[in-house]
């Protein structure tokens, strides 16, 4: 998957790995979902990517579930 950063910010969120609220780096990334090069330009979707600044656990949530 390829990704580009559209924006980035830091906020406190619950981290399941840490078991508490911790600072997270949050960004919106456009990710390519298709592994086929001829379809790649048509399979890009926005994802909300959150990374815990304490343990490094990263989660990605697709924002457009059409």
C-alpha cells in the first residue's frame, strides 16, 4: 500500500495496548488498496491513522466505507 500524508496532529486517545489514554499522532492518509498497478489510481481511499506516542501501536480506520 502506498500512502501520502494530508495532515498531521497530536491528540489524547485510548490505547488498548497501553490500557489508558495516551498521546497519539493522528493523520489522514490516502492509501492504495489494489495490488494491481492498472487499478491503483482507482482504488485510493482516505484512512485515519493513529499512532500511540508511548508504545508505537498504530491503527488505521477507513473513512469512506461506501
